[in-house]
C-alpha cells in the first residue's frame, strides 16, 4: 500500500485472494513496536497473546504492547 501499488485495502485483498477484513487485520501488524517484532521473531519468549490479539495491540503505545505481549 505504501508503494502505491494498491489504492485501497479492498484492491489489495482482491489481488492476494483474501477477505478485506483479514488483510486489514494483518496490516495492523506493521504498527507493532520494533522491540515486540524482534522478540517475537528472534527470541524464544512465550507470547501471552494470540496473533489475533496482536492485531489489536498494534494501536497501543509501544511500551504497552511489550508489557501485554510478554506478561
């Protein structure tokens, strides 16, 4: 979306063959704190939330994301 290839989430969803709702939820993951992403992908820590929950945590402050993700 940032590159301008797709003007809307609906266009992107159609292009990748997913529901608009699913694409919208997944795009929120781009707003997770860098530390949270690093700990999730490189670390071996247990995550206290589901992927679904992470989508909604992305709107929180970065410190709050880390606290709620790795209780």
